[in-house]
C-alpha cells in the first residue's frame, strides 16, 4: 500500500468525473429517447421547456462539487492518468446527483484538506428521511466498512449497531422477506445524520486492501452476524458440456450482489410488510479456490477468496447500484441526469437488444486497466450487476435493466443434448448452511417501515477467481433434491425475466476439464438397471431357475389322444449291476436300456417320471423329486407340473409322427443350476458402475489433449496479436492470421462447424487489423461537450484505440469459440467437460405459457459436395407420434455456401407456429426438419409451363428431429446441432434420433437451430393425483345401427375411416366394456396436451383390460404417450415367458418407439431376461444383430462396408439405446450366462472367418479350407461347450468335421454337423453374405399363423425352422433333416420332370413303402400344402422356384429362402417370374387327389385353405401389428406399404364366405397356370452346371433308405418267376421275384424293372470292385426296348446275375445294399394279379358312403349386416348320367314360398365331374324376420346344352329353426324334390 498522505484525490476525482460525464449524458439521452418514443411528441415539447430550466440551473451550479463515494474508496493514481480532462464544466445551481464541476477550479481553500469534500458530501445528501443513509449511493443500507468482517468482540461499539455488509435485513430463511429476496435499506437514527469529520474520512481512505470485500458468485455466502464464523461460498462448477448453460438465480438467496438498493426506493403502500419468522441456525461451508492468499481477514475467522495480485499503481474507482423491477406511482423529481428513482427506469427487451442505437456498448468488455472506469481491481466489484458482455458493471448505466437483453438458456438440467452430468453434483445444501441476518435487525428495520421490496439482484460478474476452482470428480448419485431456498427465492422472479449468460473464466483453457461427463438420461437408465437387478437376488428360486425350461404353448388335442413315450435312464442313475448289463446295449450314448409305455397326451410330467421309475423298479433308486426329464438331443428340462400336450418338443414329435424320447437324469446342481446366478453375481452387480452400461462411441471422439492444444494455440495467438497492437504504431505489422488459423483449426476439430458468431468475430477482427489501424491510432483522450440544448448535449467521445478494439473482438471471439465448444460437446460425446456455473430458475408449468412455439433456424453446416441445386428449402413441422400437429413452415435459402470458415447454407430466420401455443404441446412432441433441394428439370423432361420455362424438381435431401421435452419433463432451450439423416430412414416413426449417434458424424450435414427460453424453465408437470375412473355409460342404450357401426369399427383393426374416428371418440364412454376399442379411441383423441391428458389417462384405468396380444397395438409408434405404453407393458406382462419369446422381435422394436431411455418397456425386458434364460438368449442375439458395426457383432466392424446401406443407417439411428440394453443384459445376467454369450460370439466370429475363406479359396481347395477351419472350431467346443444361436437348448460339444460341406450357391453357405446333447447330430447352415432378417421375420409370422390355427384346433402339420441373424449379412439357419428340394425330386424323372404329374407321388411312395406310411405321408402333404399356400399368399412370398420348396420324407411340405416377400416379385428380364398367388402345381394336386382326376380329397384341401385363411383374417390385427412393429427394423421393403399389402391380401371388406370363395378362385387360378411349371423348368436349366452337393453312397435311387438283415430277416431263396407288362403313362415290363426268408413261411413277391437291376449291379461293382458277378448289359438297344421279346431275352440274364450274387461271399451276398434292394416297396405290397400278362391302371370311380343316396352337398349360411349369405362349397357322390357320362353340375337356390321366383339364385356350371367344387356365394338382402319365415330350397342340376337340364337332387331347410346370425356349415344329403 502506498502512503495515503501522498494521494492526489483531486486528480482521482477528475478521472472519475470524466467517466461519469459521458455515461450520464448518454444515459439521459437514452431515457429521453425511450420516453419520447413511448409518449409521443407532446412529451418532447414539455421536455424542451424543462430542458431550458435545467440548463439554466446547470450554469448556476457551483464548480466545486463533492465526489460521490469518495468516503469509501481507496485510490492509487498512475502517473500517466494524472491529467484526464480539460473540458470546462457546465454551470448550475441545483443540487444534482452528479455535477461536472472540477475540483481544480479556483475556489477558496478549506481549513483542512478534506473540508470542502465534507461540505460537498453533505450538500449531496437528499432530505428524504427514508433515504438518509451514510454513505450514499450503492453502499446504502450498509454499515461503516472498517467494522466489517470482524467478530463482535473486536468491533468498536456504536450507538446503534447497523447491519453489516451482506446481511439480509429481512426475515430468516424461508420467511417472506427472505423468500421474496427483498432487501430493506438501513435507516439510521436521527442523531447519526451528522457530517463526516476528517478523521473518519481519512479512515475510509486508509482501509487495508485485505479488508475490502471481494466479489463472490453466491452473494449471501459472506453474511456475518455475531456468534458465527462466515466463510465464502463458491458457486459449484458443473462439469458439463451443455450448450448455453444459462445463468440462473442463485439457489441460496442474496448476498453482496444485491444487498443494496437505490436511495429513493420505497415499498408501495399496497404491498404488505414482510412477515417475520424465527431465526435459523447457520452452518458453514467453504470451498477452496485456485489461489490462496493469506490475509488478516482469514486470521480473524473470515475466509475470502484470493484475488489476483496487481500493481499498486493501477487506479481503482468504483460505484454501483442494482437495478429495480418494482413499479410505483411516485412522480419523477427534478431533471437530474441520473435519477435513482425507480419509476422511469429503463428496460431493454429482446427486440430492443437488436437495435444498434440501444445496444452498441461493447466497449466496456475489455478496456485497459489504465483507462477503464470500471477499474479491474475495485474491491466493491461484487456490488455491480454486470453486463452480459463485460466483467464489470456501471452503477449509473445499469439504470437500464439488462435482464431482458440476452436470450439465454434455462437451467443446465433443461438441456436435452450432450453428455452432461447433472447427477455428478454436490449433495444438496440446506438453507441453514449459509449466513442469515440476525432477526433482531430484521425486526428493527421492519418496524421502522423501511422494508422496501426490491427485485432480485443481477447475476454475479463473470471471470472471477472464485469461479475457477476445480471440482474433484464426485461419485454418481441420485440428483439432489432442490433446496428450499430455490423455491422461496424463485417465486419472486417475474415470468418474463430472461437471464444473462455468464462465463466463468477469462481464458478458454480454464473452461476445459479432463473430467469426462455423461448424459443424465443415461445415468437415469443406469439407476433403473441397478434397481431391476436388485429385485432378483440369486436365492429367489422362481426367478433364478438356473436351467433352460422346455417351452410351452397352449394347444388342445382331441380327447383320448395317446402318445408313445420312450424313457432312457441316464447311466449315473442305474445301479452298478444293471449298469454292467447295459453296457454296449444302449440306444443313446450315455443312457441305459429304455423303457417304453403309452400315456395320455394330457398327462403331467411328474406322472411320466413316476411311470418310468415304476418300470425301472430295482434298477434305479430315489423318488420322483430326485429326477428330472429332458428330451433326447436337447438340453432343456421339463417342468414337473407341465402337461405333455403343452410342450413344444412333444408337439414337434407328434406332428412328425415320431415317438417321444425322454432322458431320465438326476436332479443335481450340475444339471439344474448350470447357468444360475450366484451370490458372487449379486455382489458384483451391486457395485455396477455407469461405464459398464453406457454405450461406446460410433466414431473416435475429440480428446481432452487435442482440444487443449488448439485452445492454448488460440490463446497464444491472441496474446501475440494484442502484444503487436500494443506496440508503437507503424513499427510492427498487426496481423490476425494466426488467430484466424487457430480458430479454424478448432472448428475443423469440431467437425468443420463454425457458427455465425465466429464468422462475424473473425470478419470484424480482420477489418480492424487491415482497415482501421490508422484510424484508431490517435484521438481525443476525454469526452468534450461541444454544445448542449435542452435534454441533449453534443459530446465528442474518445474513440477506442486499436488495442482496445482488438481486445474487445478477441473476447467476443473467445465467447463464440466457447459457445461452439459447449454446443459440440452437447451434441457429440467428448473426452472433456466444459465448466459452467450452476444456477436455478423458476419452473413454469406448461399450462401457464400461451406463447407460440418459436424456433430459430441458423444455418446448415457441411452441405454435401455433390449437391448441385439452385436453391434449398427447409420444412419444419411439429410431430406427435405419427401425427402431424402443425402445417409445414417452410424456409428457403440460396445455394451460396460462402460467408464462413467452412461451407454452409445460411437460413438465419425465426419461425413462429402462431396456431400452436406451448400449452397445447404434448409431452412427446418433437420438431421435425426436412431439407429439400430444388433445381430445374433436365432438358429431356417435359416442361410444365406453357411459356417454355423448365419446371422445378424437388428432391428430399434429408431430415432431422428433436424432442421438445427432455426426460425430466423440461422443455428444450438454447442452441442445438442436429445431424441430417438420409431420406431412406422413416422420419415419422419413433422419437427423434439421439444426438451424436449418426454413423458419419464428421461428414453428415448438420443443422443449427435455437429455441428461446420463453422467460424461464418450462416444465410439463406430472399429475400427482391418480386419475379418477371415467364415467361408464350403457352401450345398450345406443341406437342399434350405431351399436353395429361402432362394433364394426372396433373390429376393422389396423386403421379406421377418418369420419368414424370422430364417432368413436364421441361415444368413447359407451365402449369401455370392449377392449379392442381402446386403441381406436386413443387414436381418435383430439389432443394429448396437458389439459386433456388426465382424462385420457382416466380411460386407461376404467377400460376393460386388453389381452396381452391386443396390447401390442398400444406399443406402435402412433401411441407415444408414456402412460399408455406403460399400461400396455402391464397388460403384456401377463403373457407367459415362452409366448413372449414369439413376439420378442416386436418388443425389442417397440423399445425404439419409446421417447426416453428408462422406459417401462426397457425395465420389463430386463426383468424377463433375469427370469428366463431362453428369453435372455434370444434377446441377446436380437440386440447384437441391431448393432451392425459393433465389436459384439459377429462379423466385426472391420468387415462392414464403408458405405452404409439402408439397413445399417436405420439400425445406427437406434445404436445408443440398443447398445445400452445389450450392455445392461450382459452386466446383470450372471457370470455363467455371460460366458455362454461370449463363447457363442467367438464361435460365430470364427465361422464368419471360415465362410469368407471358403469363398476366397479356389474351388478345388474349398473343402480343405473348410475342414481346417472346422477342426479349430471343434477343438474350441471340446474345451468350452456352448449353445448355438438357434436356441439355448441346443448345446454343442464339438463338430463332425468329416460331415461338413458347403452348398454350391452364390453365397456358398456352410453345412455344419454339430455334436449336440447326448451325442446327437445337430445339422445347421451358416450363411455369410445374405441378410437373414427377412427370413427371420417370415418364419416368425408363419409360426404365429400356425399357432392361430392350433388355437382353433386346426393342425396343418407346419414344419418351420429357426433362423437367427448373428451379424451384418450373416446368420445361422436350422437344417431340416430328412428333406429334399422339389427340384431334385422332379429331375429324377428327367429335366422335364417339372411338367409331369407323378414325380412327387412316386418319391413319397419310395420313401414310405408301406401303404399306411404312404397314406400318412399324403395326409401330411395335403395339410402342410394348405398351410403354406395360405401363408405364402398372405405374406406375398415370391421367388418360389422348385429349389425353395422342400419335402420331408414324412410328406411335410415347407418353403425356404424368404428373401423376396411382401409382393416383391422376382424378375426374369422384363417379366415377373411369380405370376400366381401361391405355388400349386399339377404334381401337387396329383398327390392330393390320389390321381389325375378331382376327388373329394381335393375338396378337403380347399376347405382347409379357406378355413385357415379365415382364421388368419379373424386375427388380422395381431398379424398386422406384428408386422408394423418391424417397420423400423431396417429391413428392405418392410414399411407402412408392406403392412398395407398384407392388409389388402386379407380382404378386410369381405365376409368369411366371400373371402373363402375368393381364395378358392385363387386355388383354381394357381392350379391352372402353366407358368409356374415353366419357371421350374427354367430353374432346372440354370442349375444344371452345379454338381450334387453330396453323393447318396450305398443308397439306390428307388429305395432311398438303408435296410439290414436284422430289420427284414435273412434271405433264403430269391428267384425270378416271370415278367409282366405295366402301364404308367407309357408301357414297361416288370420282373416278378419270389423271395423267401428264414423264419417266414410264406414268400413275398417283389416287382423290379430291368433298369433297377442294372443300377443294382452298378452299385455292387462300385462297392465291391473285386467281386465277379454276371454282367447285365446296360447299352441302348436298336429299336424299341420295352417289348415282350426284349423282356424274354433279359430274363435268363437276371437269373444268372442273382445266382452269381448269392454264390459270392457272406459279406457281399448279405450286405446292406443287397437287403436294401430286396426290401418290399409300396408297389410290392399292393395286391397284384401274378397270372395276368399285363396290368392296366384302373381309374377309380367316385365312391359313395351310401349306395342308395343321390349325393351330398356342403354349404354354409350366415345372416350378417342385413344380408343372408349362402355359400355353396362342394358336392360329392353325384350319380352318373345315362350312358355313363359325368354330369355338368350347377346349384340352384330358392327362398320358398316364392311364386314369382324372385329369390332364384344359381352357381356356375362345373363340367364333367361327379365331385364338383363350386365355392360361390349367393346373397339375399332381406330383413331377418322375413327370411326366418321361409324355407331354403337347394337343388343340384346337370346342364345340357341340347336337352333339358336334369335334376339330380335337392333338399329343403326350415330357416326358422336356426340361428342365422351364427355361421352354419355342414354336409346335406340330397333327395328327391319337385321341379317346381
């Protein structure tokens, strides 16, 4: 400190005066300008008169005026500032607050150095008793400073102890005075109003610097009162990356920043006096700062933040006041330049802030230390309110309220974007932690009536040292509860107040911290996961089963259905004696001799175990509870309480007509707890950390080091620039290129994004450096008044120097760069955080905000280089779910991309949705932006205009979206960056994409927008009370027609007519008993805003509960409301776990439609994963596949193409959510389950590598490469067994390498034979190169349809297979055993076998030699063909060539390869290859009919198809909703159009009879189409170049199976009896063999052709090359070979061949090949007339059940919607006409009595058959009561064009005896009826 006696106070006063002069005049001009603008010209005239009076008073004023605040300021004057002003002062006599008289004027000197100063101070004091405060100005209501900061015992006693600095003179915490944060100025007693003497004034100027009060961000932290030690409190620095983190009101109330008011402020009389409450105990909290400086204050128990050390020569001068928002009617007093009264205060609105006249005051930001009026080291800087762009405040100029000046964001918690960590904050601090004013002082002030209500203080100044304290990382915890002070304080904030944004540091690098932060929404998800995991401890047996439970489903078999069960006891269950006897005799490896018994299919598993133990009595020990059973070949355990009829494994065996093989094992921990969670898992999961769940990055992130290097470079370049500007003018070149390059490098690091503010700052900086250097090199040093008149004065201001200009622009550039860093860090995850102060603002309920929605569109960064458009337009809309709430708001801009550091399209416009106030927004609403490019049409296209101008072509370029409310129910606010998504992703489905999840974040276009704060933090509050149930009205009270219309609308399903929705909504209270009507009612709701939400939620509670399958509709994206989706999850949770697995893909997709991360669906899915290992297994692979380039994906990120296709882009859109779910599943599933997942993952990665190597290898080396790779997989599985992705029950322990091969197709799929449980073979296909999503979805939908049919007791013997995509274009497919493609079956009859009728029937006959087996195979074929005909039609499955249709040996037909579906037909050139609704060829009909003529069996097939089709139509909603959920799965072609395709295929407008008739016509059209067989033939030609995949080995082509001597019996004698001529399309000869076997007295006769003998001979020579057998010539004979003479010549050759065969050795004569050849086939077991020389095929005649009846007809009747529909199905058993001709039949119907024959209806004519199939509907539109009075007469006629039609028979039906509203279907016998 310098000596106080040597300070020239006069010179210091002149310095202060110069500043005050300019600012006072400017402020006065601003106030008059605004008043004139507000009140008009009348005010201007009156102000002119007042101005003259004021001018005269000014001239008469004394030259010697006292300096304001001189009694409290310590000043050190620098030499260079000794002379500041030479402007002559104005003269005046009035006692103005600020006078421009200079103390250097010649006046009589006072008796002491301070005498005149004391007189001036006394003269300045107003006479108002309320404001008679000492000292004056901004320190009003404060006590004398020397006593501040010391304990009571060290303070000098005074007559009346005033309130210390910073003390709140109102109530205590929580009281009204404090709650309103109104500070009452101190009013001293009368005797205290005395002049200051020299000693007191000297003591004011001698106050040590350490005693000065330093500025702090939280003002009331320095409050002191006796008995408490007060320590400073520093505002917490939130380590976040939020863009525009707003300055908010301090949560802890006032301190120094707002403890002082204007002298003239008075509480209005209309306002009640503040109430008083009891005092609150104070606690203390201190926070360390970066700089610690020892001071006497700290020694006395008061800790202050250290200030920066400054030279003592720097001048310090300060004066301040706080703005006031209060309004009063007190008139203005006087014409002073600055009137501290509050009536005429100035306010700056947001619009005024854009006025350059009103807002051009940027020079205060970084004025130099030597010239700044707001001295940098002013000890009372904390009193100033501050400006948005400067560190220090002007107490005079702050008469303009700055709150409305800057549009800023709201609370940090409001921000949706980024990776901030609001949870990482200090624990909530109560109000008692900080100093509170003594209640005694508060009471005194309140009693004196001086409790003026003042507004909240302005925000603390920026760039303070106390803001720079670094916070250590704190543990993640729940967000603390808001302090009581926050609500009490913010309740006084006006709703229209907009807070200024403040920075925290002067240097950019001080803002950046290396602490990595996370999004609070993700942390909320983390807490949800921990909560779910805690509800499933390891010792909870029902939820921790520890093994895979056999899947169940609901199916009812026919009564008294029995099943054969074979139980194999495990070897470890047998006693030692039995075990030794069983060795070598087991049928299954690891099991003993089985026991066989038959039981009812409804038997419980425990009964089966008991029966098995009874059969094994004496061989095993223990009770039923000691054992468990499992299917052989699978590792899943049957629940003891399950019924056999409910088990899927039993059903699969039953429909394949196989016995049920079960393994009986001990119920040990090794078996039953193989994958159970353990106590160790519970302990590990209790310590779960957020980083275990939070997703990793799609692309590399910006690191802390990279960011700091560039920021430090920028700061260094700024320092260089300022140093160059501070040098001697002309001697150094001032260039800003280094700064510009540093800024450009930062923008390039942040994705080549530069904001408009950065571009403006860079342009201004260049202009200053290049153009204005000479202009600002010299100039006047002080303001000079040229002239003054009235209210105005002409003042010449000193222009800023070049250094000052550069400093201003550099600080603005820092602000702009800081905003960009924060903005980028909020959009993309970064490895650093940005420090921002934490404030709180008042939450404003959305219902109170009626302002329209406003959004600013700034610019589009990084437009793609290939965009060559003339101009661009941006369409903005508000979207809720799939509904557009607003009309499109369109902006346009040119194609100019210049103007910034990087290319960008500049929109720069504000959009207002005038018709959509904020209060009408639903919580899940979002803003959607769609970018279009426009260009003129090419010259080749036709012009739209007649004048020849080319029309404009509009192209959609991309879209982006943002949710209007975050997960905390707070509306978004501030600037945002939105990545542009390609048009291929559906913008109408699902919520807005998570920011930062774009697959190409550094290259994709980015749209910058800004949302204003609307005056505060807008919240969408949650209804606290439970909604009351909605009123329930009687549906029966409605009109009958209206009832029928409402029910029809409810049954329409997926969509309803728009006009019906209004009726539905109006009558919603009548429909609460109909569950299926709820989704339609919710869809018809007018609005989902806050006002209507409680009524809509009330419907959920009062409506009849939906079934779990019906609830799937409420999870569609058109129902985004969280409560609706939560209720749907509640209903779905009632579904069994195994049934949930069937719809798991849809549930995972519905997770994408949830607006926020921690949704009810996410919680539900994770809970089910903990309950069911099967559920967890399928969930894992669904999530893995949804992450196309994630390391968990089996194909690996390196193998994904750089160019993202549509599937990948759609999946990456939901990357963050899927990744979090996957990591959560892996974190909580338990160690054992996690190991299984990892082993599967590793196995699939190796299989992918092998598949790629096989593709790359030469054709000759492919098998060798495959074997080498499979050997490695085999070794891994031997060490670490795991299960296949196809199912958790398919555990594999190795690979049969010898049996592995590959298919010769385009992608070369691998055929792998795994060694499964019980050493059973598990064949599978691993395919790499094709997307299997479509196959998976198609198989799922077929299974769903099959379960629909089973629920209706229609078993169509459907064979399906599992298909699991394991990665990007890779996956595993279950290989169905004992099956062959239709192509191979047909080409056995030659290349043209596709045109023949017999190939399928003959192949089935060879595979099923016995008549019973063949009959069963034909039945299976008929059922499965009907099922797949319906399924392939409904799903529009195309590309149906004969290699995509397979047939099992048991007759089950099924389809494979569903790459083309939903009508996506395969093209051959320019024509479609799929021209029929489904595949039904003549060879299939041949099998169904049992020949080439129609039969009743085909009627049965048609009826099966029609019934199955109508069952699917009945459950259309489920099928459509299942498909609609997959619209966001990224499958090509699966979108809303696909759903509409299926809906149209289901014929929703037709009744059941009409739909059946339509489908019957499709059957006929498919059967008659020749193109299907031609397509098969083309495919046969295309596949000729491929060799068979594997040889048949020992098998004969006509006997596909192997047979042994043990099966058929040892051959004794085989001889040729004769030959016989047969006819089957052509003539051939068969040789009759008589075979005698040992133990069989009667010989059997076999029929073999000569071609079969030659094949047998060739196979024998191939397998036994050394044997010498009589040869059978196979050459081609000249002429005909199938004639009798040739057959006679061949007979002795066959005899000699058989003799040589049986003369051979035992090994050859009784080999498997020999017994296979002589095994009886189906043709051998049919009765044959051995003595007849030839046998012709006899055409079967239609048989009749009763020879005396005329025939039967099948028809159905139903009255619906005013129409009686009569469906004529088929007729059978019709008699032949005279002459043995088959009739040409038709059916005629009447409603008798009908004398006029008005009800005559008839069908078409079916020609030449006694079993016609009509499938036609006849309708009668008549009232039901009239129809029931009549009889239905049905007659069958034979049509003859030449003669009269012949009546074949008929019947009458009394309609009054039937309930026609129910469908009647039956066969009716025909009898004799009259012709009339």
